[in-house]
């Protein structure tokens, strides 16, 4: 289910007058997170960028005016009332622990924290954002899951690395802790739009033959890949069975909803959304 957040208005942040830090179509996860956990996913709406990046582009590396990106990030900061920590994402599997001293721009594709007031933040424009928390509200995590990071190496991808970081490594304790975790999948390229080659199928199926269920064969060695279904498989294998959000239906597809979502696959030059989760 996609939930509508907030209404238009305005806010004063420092000396700058901003549009509402609560644009009308930003997404709020519909999941049973504990009261102290907050999360959202931005859309194209609610910022200052124009033309290709209209209007809430949060990526500083995609060619948008840098001052405009700063203003857009200020809108996000005002909305979360927590500091979004932006990563240098490289489609890898590294996951960082965030604390009050952390700076923006560190290379990783996921982050977790037990520190209040810090928003674990990942940027996407077709890749899948995954937000996670425990039912006790003690830890939150955000993961950038493109196919490379999700597949990883030898069956260990960015989701496995995230769980390795914030769950105990003792097998009995891990199993118990995993059942207390919940996850939300945000918008991404949909299963009717994500055409991939044989190398992508191989990357997932060589360690998990059941992953083939998430691919639909096309002509000339091409396949359609269901990214949210692949993520659900990985999460379930980790013991995280309570997974909400993106079910692969058309309203979640970044490519198929150009008025709401950026898409690199569709537009080549594109802005970026942010998915954030934080402890109040």
C-alpha cells in the first residue's frame, strides 16, 4: 500500500523560506514499526529543482545545480527533524554504523544506527530502497539494493552484510533477533520494466536456484527481473519474514510513474529520491 503523507504549507528554516517540508505525495511506510521509529521516502514533489530534475532532486552527483540540491536537502532535514546522513553509493555491499560524529559522503550502500536524531538515508532512481528496524525500536537501517549489491558475492550481498552488522553473530541469538526485525521495500524499477541479461540471472541463481522464480524469460537471452521479489527472498532467508511495501505492482514502479518518481533507466539523466529511517 502506498500511503499519502502531509499537505502543502511553508516553513522557515534559518533565514530561508521553504515550501512545505511535507509534500503531498511523499511516502510513509505502512508497517507496524514501534512508536519511536519514523521513516519516509521522497518523490519528485516538493523541492526547488527545475527541468530534468523537477523538483525534489536530492542527488549532488547528477548534474543539478549544487545550491538547489542544498535547498532540497534542507527540505528533507526539516521534514525528518533528524539529520539525514548521505552516503557515496557504489552498488556495493558495505554497511556503515552511524553515530553523531559521522560525516556525509562516506562510501557505503547501507547504514544502521542506534543513535537518535540521525536518519539512515539511501538515494535511489530505480534501485530498491530497503528500510529495516527491530520491534523494540532500538536499531534502524537503510539499504540501497540495486541488483549488484543485492546479489553480492557468493550469496552475500548488502542485505546480508546489514544483518551481520546489527544482529548478533551467535546462530541461536541471530535466529531470535531476526524474527524481531521488520522491513519495508520502497519504489523501484518494476518487474515489467527491468530487462536484464544472463549475467544478472546467473549472479542470483548460482547460489540460490530458487531465485529463478523471480525472472521471466524474454527473447535473445534477455530476462525481466523482479527486484522486490528477489529482496523478499533474501530477507526471508535471513529470517526476516515480516516484509511490507513494494509488492511489484505497477504503482510502485519508478519507470512507469514519471510524474511521481525519478528513473535513470527511463530518462538516463535523472534526479534521486531518498528513503530515510530514524529513531526519534
